[in-house]
C-alpha cells in the first residue's frame, strides 16, 4: 500500500465481502501520527486512498478494529499520553472520539480484539487469586 506517506501498524478486517484497513500515517515532517482508513474488494488490494485522519491531534498507533452491530470501534494506543483511545463510526467516514469513556487496565499498550467463548469469559470473571 503506497498512499504517498509512510504507513505502519496496519490492521485488516474482512466485513461484508470487503476489506477494511486501519493504518497509521507515520509522516515525520510535519508529524501526522494519526490513524486513517482505506478499503478494498480483495485482501491484496488495490486499496483506495486513505481517508482523512480518524483520530485527533494526539499521536496514535497500534489500531485494533471491530464492527459491533452497525458500529465500528477502533481501539488504539495514545502512546505519548500513556493511555488507550477509542473512536467509533457508523459509516467509516464520520468518527466520534469516545476515549474519555474507555476503561483499560493500567499500562495497556498495543492490543487486539478477539472472540472468547462465553465459558472462558465466565471462568476469567470468577477467578480469584489464591
């Protein structure tokens, strides 16, 4: 993928027959350090142009994206602030920063979203250290 700027930390999600790529714009001068979205019909592309930034004026990286119902959630590392961020969208074009409502374990860094069977979740929630 060559959008005309350096890209790192991309993540891909297959959704309804298309591929959604959330990527970090790693432009150094002037620094961008934001997340953007590009889409394709095939995993190998070609991917369309990168969107405008979906994150704010802070430095963001390490995105993890998931579609829950009709809403996209992109979790990411606000690494200069030492905390996690969250933006959401219904259409992959208009994004709302919901970072203030996000609660993450202290020290959490780059992560991922995965499906965990209910039985495992119940066991984790009921676990008490000896």
